[in-house]
C-alpha cells in the first residue's frame, strides 16, 4: 500500500487468538485477522479492493475516480480519503435522495474533497448498465469508474492481497462477512486449496451468490461455503441480541465489532461452532473487515466500547 499512498502509515494486521469456553469444549481454535488495525480510516478490506484502481489512477492521465455507495458506505469514505491522499478528484454517486442531515460518513466524504451526487434508488439500480456508465463518462469526461464495493475482477484481485497478511496453511477454515462478495471471491482465489472459505451474508435474500462468484471468475476448484441465515433482518439491520453479542465479545476479547458486517459473521461462527459444523481439531480464522465507523450511527451508550 505504501507504493500508492507513501505518506500514510499502514499498520501490519495482527492475528489474535480468541478465547472462549465454547471453543475449548469443542476442541477447536479460533483467531481473528485484525484488518481493522491497518489504518484509522482506510481500515479493513477497503484499501485492498481499491488498490488496483488507485494504482491505475496514479499511473494514468485519468485523475478522477467515480464510485458508488449508500449514505453509510465505508467504501465511499475510504475512496474519498485515498483520493485526497493521492491528489485525485473523486465523486460519490449516492443511493437515494439527499437527506436533510448528512450522515457522518457523507460529511466525512465532503470534508475530504469528494463531490456527492444523489440519485433515486430506481436510477441506482441501473448503475452497472453500460448506458448509465457511458452517460457518466460523457458528463464528467475520462475517469476511472469503481463499482459499488469494488465489485469487479480488479477489486477481487486486490482483495486477494489480503491472503498475504496471514498463512492460510495454518487454518482449516477462513470466515468473513459478505456484502458484494468481492472480498469473499478474492480470499477464495488467494487461499490454499485445502482451506474452506466461509462467507456470511449481511444481506437478506442474497440468492445470487453463485452468479456473483461466476462474474468475478472465481476458481471453481476452490472450496467454499455460503451462510445466508445470519443477516439479522438485512443490510445494516440489527437486534438487541446482536448488540448484546457485540458487547459480550468486546468484554471477553477487547476487540470491537461493527453491527453491519463483522458482528454478524462472528455471531454466525459461534452458532456453527455450537452446532458442531466444525470438526474437532479445526483451526478457524475470522477476518475482521473493518467498517467500525458504522457504529457511530448507534445511540450513545448502546455499546460498551
């Protein structure tokens, strides 16, 4: 990452062993890859998915990046921050009408020089259509378009770089939250064949996972599983049970989770452990994909951290 953002200090993520009587009783090991430690803003999986897009921008005459996201999009915030660090212009195409009060995420984007354009949810659904994208290029001139969440071959190849931060030969399973499936695809491709990669959907009714992986040209010989039952009602939805789990997890491990992504994955892992999904002797790595800024939308005092 230093080659594209030389003035930013990135921390090497640690792999932290998680403590639980449940894991001990089931005779398995569970650890967490702390991608949230990389940087206060461009933490988690975001910088990896952006890497090859930013590298292209830094080595071309196209000095404007246009990308897509919602009002609480970690992807938009990371893109705005990185573009400012590289002296690139950036624009965020935001799903939905402009709110009366901007979210902390969108305000952060503005503060870091990102131009925001709000479009209807109907138009947003067309964001991947050639006609829509050609219209953006005609309106804004030559630029680099990054799909929502980096969903693309280039984004997947960047996400595969995550596997260089841990030794997949040490683990039988690698687990992560799944939104667009870009990171899921990258880690599937980047990990050794014997390791089972398990994705936990944060979206309700995500029935197109195989279509997404096919579009991202994932190696069909790799071993992966997809869990669709831990979304807690859908994207950015939560329950008291999930919040309670997050607080308990923090008190036990001193690791903050976010309610949009990683907490749902970790809740799912624990549930599968309880249900004996993982055979005794398994060694599981859970990927903390960042996204902690989403917690700022919760009422003060909701979380113990």
